[in-house]
């Protein structure tokens, strides 16, 4: 068994790779790390020293994808980070799902038997524009499976603890952000999950025998939730000033941030996320991740701990709206 890993240098992909290696879940020689960078770059020497194969792949170059996945029985497919493809209500096969389909088709041609796709922890159907490409990709995988073309597992990765500033009115400045009023377009319960925890759970699923998770769609998320309003009280204690949430209409939200210099198409796309929050799409009840962690003797990292670390150190990882997160 060989496993091809895409986006292995991205936020989630690198964490999954590290979880596999740190926990010795599989012989490193059975891993193929796929990168859009030069695979001969010295930064990959540490991987090669562990007998890991490094290959070039690019979503815009189908032939490179087929070569990258050649000889692999499994593909861990992380969604593409090219979120701009989804803007302006991209029609079918014009959004990010076009990249995902290219990878899936290449995997079929290369003889891959099982694809593990990283979706996102929203509902289906969903009001969130960020889910559109995921839902289209999930349907494509289901259709291929119905035809007997390939097996799949859809992993709806939880919303990163570390991405809270995006949901909290683009609060990327952390301690540098002096706003006392944060404008959002809606509120609702969010099941936040640390990247390290979901990476461990994902790694365990990907290396397990194919039949264990075949055909399943599951959520990897904590079951504890926070609303943005509750988060504002936690953040206020860390920044030593009162920070409150102001809920406005989507139109007002877009206008507010567009006038501050943000790309309007991006803000419009992201604004739909709040409709999903209001509908409770991110209130996750799946206990799969907590079960995997418990079996390994691990406790989920709390949302409070992540916020405290980020604000205490005035830093945060790549704050993108998902696991592409790439």
C-alpha cells in the first residue's frame, strides 16, 4: 500500500503528514508527498532521508497529477486553496471543484483505489459559499462510487480553532486590532477543533484498512460549541478591553469591509458563511474524532487554549477559511 498526500506542505496536509510520522502509523517508504513546488528543493531533504517519495503535481497540469499518483493505492486529497475560483457564484466545474475533479480523474487513471477527500464541517445542503465546491466534489465522488469506479471516504474537517479571526470579523491583527466593535453578518454555535487533533484523527483514518471507512461521510470535530458573542467575552479578557459583536445584514457586512479595502467578491463569498452559522450548520454532533482521540489516550485541545496562545504570543497560523485548508 502506498498513499499519495496532496498539499502536504499546507496547514492541514503538513499536520496530517506529521501525525503519521510522529505516531509511526505507517512505514514512511509507503508515503508519496505531492507538491506544486520543485520536488528537488532542499527543504524536502528531511522527507527523502526518511525514504519518503516526493513528486511534483499541479492541479492545472492533469498529466502531472497522474504521474504523481502513479503506483499509489490511496489518495489523500486536500481541497485546493484557490478560493478565488469560487467567487461570483462560480458555475459547476468553474469553481474549486474543477481542480478536485482533475485530481480525482487522474487518480482513477493512475489506478488509485480509494480517495480520502477533505471537505468542511458545514451542512449539506449548505448556505455557505465556502461549501459549494465541496458539495460538488462530494457528489462527483459518490457518482463514481455508484459506478464502481473508485472507493471514497469524505472527511468533513472541523472548523480550525486557529481560524477564529476569520469568522470574528477578520480579526487578523490580534493584539494589534483595537476595534471594540466587530461587525459580522450572523451568529450561531460553532464546533471549533484544533488542527493537531483533526490531523491525528485524519491520519488514523487514512492509514486504516480501506474497508473500515469505505463509503462513509464523517465529521472530525469537537462537539463543544462557541458562538461569536461568547467568543467576544473570551477575547475581551485577553486584549484587556471590551470587544463586542455587532450583527448586521449581509449587505451591510459586505459594504462595511469593502469600504475598508477588502476585495468585494471575496467578502460577498465569505458573507454567506454567517447564514450557515445562523442555521446551526456548524453545531456538530458527530463523535468520531472524540472517539479516536480517546482510544489514543488523548484529550481534545480546547478552543480557549488556542485563543490564549494566539493572543498571548500575538501570532496565528495561515488564516484561511478552511483546510486547504489548505
